[in-house]
């Protein structure tokens, strides 16, 4: 595992403002509120982890960022430019800067194409290089991700899951992007292979100065790779903080419950589990007020009436809970828009 010294990054690469994505329900006027007013920033060169239970909207956020899903409303500013209203031609050009690594390494590679065709396809689409130059580029990319360049004439079914994910990473790197959305890139892999892929992502980040949005429900993996972590619940972000601070001093009761479920690799140590009552409510008809209140162990009557904004409780640490000490429902920073004090040193 890679370790290093703390660094200060203040350049904002991506800013998301009040992102909303609703999906229509067939034969109904209802909608699935997959993402319902999410705001956050990602600074150049960092890894922002995005965690939460399955179905909370994490992957939908990632796909909206590169417009694989068209947002219902909101703004997505990449280097200061709102990409939501961009026409297809301009968006296609911008996608050279924004790529994605998908969750399933078996479904994300076309079985009818060999590895050379898969990895070089972005180069063909954007008209970069001739055939010889593309072949050299693919050979270099396969080497970067730990595969033999001779493999480029093979097909996806000839590789293991970990090798397929390395091919997906090579494809994402083909255009030298600035931002890569990693949509649960290790959840389908064995534990030992997960560590290899995470180490590879960190190596590539250092070498190419990449910025990651790392989506996962594996909290131990997120702790290791992320500089900051955002926690989602039922379409909303409930907490954002520096990775070390969040894992040591989580403020939101949902985050505390998630962290209590992480196994401790020492049979002599025990962690008190926080067992949440009930099931996750439906995103078609979420609870009034705070969406977590129906399962929250510290909820009060006021939680049903107040939909809490994400407020900065301590420098760089944001939470959306009226029960958190220091939270003021009447004043504070604008909802989920990080202030200058959150642009602090973070660990790599």
C-alpha cells in the first residue's frame, strides 16, 4: 500500500450544485428520487470516496457527472464550466477529460472485440493517432496496468476478473483524463485482487496526477484510498469530511452505524455495533423531514419537520443532522457547498 506525506490542494476541479436525478415509474405519475439535491466539490489530485448502502444513489451520481445519465436539474461545473446544458459535440470533446471505470469487469468489456480494439476505441472515436501509434499507445497502457502487451490480440473471456478490470482501467486512461469516476471498481473482485487494483489506482494517480471519485460500499477500501469521504443516504449526502477525521470522529448517526459494522482484524478487540431498525424507505416516497429519521436511534419529533442542510460543523467537516452538536438550523454555510476552510491539507 502506498503512503506519503500530507499535501495541500486548493484547486477545485469539479463542483456539483444541487444535483437531482429522478427516474419515472412505469405506468405511474410517481418518480424514483435517486439523487435529490446533492452538492459537493472535488479538488484536483485528490480522491473523494462516496459511500452508502446499496440503492442510495452513489452510482447514479457518478454516471450523472459524465452524463451517462442526464440530470433532472442542478449544475455540474468541470473546471468552472457547467456541463449539464452542453450540446453533444461539446460534451464529446469534454469526455476526453472525464472517464469511468465500471463495477462489473465482465459486462463492461465487449466480448466481440479484442483487447487492442477495446482499449484503442477512445482513440479512434476522438481521431487520435494512426494505427501504429494506437498500437504503441495500447501496448504502453497495458504495461502501465501490469499486463503483457502481447495480450492485446486476445479477447475478454481469456482473462480473469482482476485482469479485466485492469483492461477497463487502461481504457479509461487512453485519453489522458483529469477525472476518473471509479464506480465500485473492486466490489466484484476477490479480496486479494481488490488490494492489487487499489494499489494500481494509487500508483497511476501519483504518476499521472489523476483525480478520482471512488464509489464503494466497502468502507475499509474507501478509508485506505480516499483523502475525503462523502456519505450518502437515500439520495442525499449526510456527511463529508477528511478521511481520517470521519473514520475517527463521525458526527452523523448513519455514518456512525456504517462504521460500527467494519470488522476489526483482532479477535481480542470488539466494536459496539449500532443496529439500525427497519428497512431503507422507498425513494419513491421518502420520509418527510430528515430521511434517516425512521431508522435513527437519536431522532426527535422535530426531525420529521426539518430537512437538514449539510452544514460545516468544524473546519472541513460537514453534517446534515439537527442533533449534531454545533449544528444551527437557522445559520451556517450554504447547503453542502464547501467553504475555503475545507480546502485543507489531506493525507495521501
